[in-house]
């Protein structure tokens, strides 16, 4: 259900249930968590999907009410599977790039939005499908959407469940870029490769500082920047970055 390919310092993880548009069942959740655990030392991670879709969210074939006993407790699915996954992606110390190769629906859309840099094929669309089946956006969607595109667009996307084309998603700031379909993977891989050669410690600190921002005042964030910059300044990557700049040469980060 998950394919992992190592490319030197970075790892490409592919959701692989193409006949079900890579929708999540328990096996795929467990395999994805294991793949992310296994990539703990990676200097960048690229997440994408096999076939024509990125991910259609929860596998609803597993959720047919006619075949389930009693009242389903969906909070179990979130606390056991989606919430740990979103927390794991956000807490990873390296950049996580998502290459949305096709439709991203329900929790599939919001897993993509939890990644650090989202690229999408022009033919891809983002759908907050939850509203159609009586659920609320999960996998962080009720947080990510208003933070990324503002409350007016967040509400309309969630309430209407209308598909949002990749180019509009990029115009709105929901994602970083929409690319011609045949350029998506080459560009995503080049970006992963470039970031993996970067100052990994500092990139991780950038990610953490930006994550802290929505919960902080400007004053608190200034203090956080000062504390974080102290850590970064004491890291060998900073010395290498400055030395390389002054010597007019390319930096080599992450020397062991
Ligand atoms: C699928 C699915 C799918 C199974 C396509 N499951 N088979 C959290 C907590 C607990 C429970 C509930 O959920 C959640 C979080 C969520 O993610 S809720 C939202 C769940 N996802 C959806 O509601 C999206 C359902 N899918 C769709 O609306 C469409 O498939 C989209 C718009 C994604 C794609 O449409 P098309 O391009 O027209 O493809 P298709 O509908 O023909 O799908 C292709 C195949 O994939 C098809 O199977 P088949 O055997 O007929 O070829 C679909 O049944 C299957 N598939 N999504 N989520």
C-alpha cells in the first residue's frame, strides 16, 4: 500500500492503492506511519500518490453502515490514525514536500495541506468532501483551511465540497504551485534534492518557528526568533553557510 524509494539523503513515499484512488485503510495508515518513522534521518521527504489520484481520503468501502455493527465512533479513527499522522508530518525535522498528482479528497486533501510545500499537477483538484457525507473536515482541515486561505474561502470550500482546481488553489495560497502534469514529478524531485542539500537543522527550525506563529503574539514570536537564532548560530551549518558565501563557493551542509 506504500512504496518507499531512497534517493541519497531524501526519501520518496508513494501512496499505492491506485484502484481505490489511494484512499486510506488501516494497512495503508500503518505502512505510511512506518515509512515516515523509517525516514527519520532523511533530509527531505517527498509524498505522492500512484496512478491518477493522490488520495481520496478514508476508504469508504470499509465504512458501509449496512455492514457495521452499532454506532460508529469516528473519533477512534481520528485519534488512532489521522491525528498521529498529521502530528508526525508536522513534527518531522526535515521539509516534507507533497506532489499532488491527481484528485485529493477528504482527509487526502488535508494530509497534503499538512505538508510543508505542496505542488500539484494542473489536472489535480482539492475537494473537502466531508460536507457531502455529514462530517466535518478532519486531518487538520478545520485548522489548515482558514489559516491558509482565510475564513470566507475555508467556509465555502468546506460547506459546498466543490472541487478546487490546482491553479486556483495556488492563486489562493492553499498550495505553493500548480505545474503542468508532466513537470510535477521532475520539479518535485528536484526540489526535494535541493532541500536535502540545504542546511537541514536551520530548515527544521524555520518550520518549527512558522508553526508556532499562529498561537503567538508578535512579542512572543520575537522572543522565539531570538532563542531559535541562538541555536542556529551555534550549529555548524551556519558557519559553513557564511564561510561558503565569503569564499564565493557552494556550501556543503551536513558534513558528518
Ligand atoms: C473510493 C474512494 C473512497 C473507497 C474513490 N473510498 N473507494 C475520517 C474518519 C472516519 C471515517 C470517515 O472519513 C474520514 C475522513 C475522510 O476522508 S471522509 C471523506 C472520504 N472521501 C470521500 O468522500 C471521497 C469519495 N470519492 C469521491 O468523491 C470520488 O471518488 C473522487 C471525487 C475522489 C474522484 O472521482 P472520480 O475521478 O470520478 O473517480 P471515481 O469516483 O470513479 O473513483 C475511482 C474508484 O475509486 C471507484 O472504484 P470503482 O471500483 O467504481 O472503479 C471508487 O469507488 C473508488 N474510490 N474514493 N474514499
